[in-house]
């Protein structure tokens, strides 16, 4: 269940380790009450829920903060476990960075990264930092519309601990595009931060939000992308797209959906340990997806 745009809805039926799974994404176009009602309706009838369009938890520097608006919706799941993807982000998105270096043979050390919002992708940000990338943290730019980049790892951690206790109490639409806001054409007013980077990393709704028309040679490391998203990046010159989750019938699902799938596959009643996610992910034959968009 997502409070994002319904135009991004998708459904697949796949076989995982001998069991058949139906994975379906339903968006409510920003209507949190509708999402809560749908969760009540399906509670106990589905193996697990993925909570999409917003985060239940934001994590940074060893601290976890609960997003108030998301908690109001998530509490409607009383029988079926509900996952927001934060557990999988902390394990799979670190693995995605390692996959880029070890499996794809890419050199990341020294690459300049624009990290759209590291509080939403702390595992990814930490993985890129440990790989030797030079990161510009865009949390203030993309989350709050304040054009102040954060240039150091220590500065990001300090700011996260300072602001996150306040941010999680704000109405969610103030910090993340929801509903029809996700369908607006990209506004390139912050193009200079894209131009200064080799890699754009983070949530795709944020990546798209200020994407300039010229993305020639850029690499994008993200998660949820539709076929239309991929074509948009191809048209704008993106060289390499790496999604942390695999493409299923032309679309990569969000980490919340994949985390819910792993929990359902395990038959668990709640979140798994980070290594359990990775082990199940690999056993199911999943891996990050790399696509060279400018190659014929």
C-alpha cells in the first residue's frame, strides 16, 4: 500500500523457492485515510504489507526515528506484518554498492556522488562513503527545499541527529512528494548539483524531482523505477542505471515491497535480521539490476 501516485501501480506473479507469490502495488494518490482503510480491509488476508510512499522509520548514525504520519497508517495492520523497507535498505542497499564494485567491476573510489536524501537511504550512503566516494548530501535541498548542500560525512550525521526528531513530526507532504506531486515534470532549478556529480543516488522520486534535461554520462543508483522512468533517463543521457531491487515484468519494486516479500517467504511475523534478508534475496535468485542505457 502506497500513498504515492496510482499511475505507478503494478502487479506480478512469480515463483520463489517453489512457492507462488502475487506482488501488487496499490497507490492512493496521497490519500492516507484511503490507504489506512485498505490496510484494514486486507489485514489478515495478505502474507505481508509493504508500506510505500513514505517511511515509517528514518535511520541515521545509530538512531531510529518514527515518522508520525506513517505510524497512523501502519497501526491499521494488526494481523499481517507491515514493512516500510528500512530493514532491507540497511542491508540490501549496502550490498548494492559492493555489487557494483565486486560484480560489475566499477571503480567508485573518487567518484562524486549527489545523495538526494541520506536519512532515507543511510545504508546506501554509508556504503558509498566506505567505497571512497566524495558525497554531497542533499537532504536539506530535496527534503526541505533549502538550497544548502552538506559536504562532509560528519556534517551530515550532525545535522541528521539535530533535525530528524523534528522532521518526523511534520506533515509528510512537507518533506516528500506524494500523490500527483510525483507526476510533475522535473524542475531543473538545482541542476548545478547534478552537473557537479558523477553518480546520482537515492530515492527515484527525489532523483527525478530536479533532474536536468542533460544527464549525459551520469550513473543513477536508485530503487523503484517504472518503464517510463527508465525511458526518461535514457532520453536524458543517463549512462548507467543500477536499481537495488530486480526488475520484475519491466518494473523494479520498492524496498518496502521486497522486504514484505522476504518476510512472507520466511513466514515471519515481523522484520528479519539484515543477514536474513540478504541470504533470502540471494537464494531467490535476486540481485541488483544494472542497465547500460546508451548501449544498443
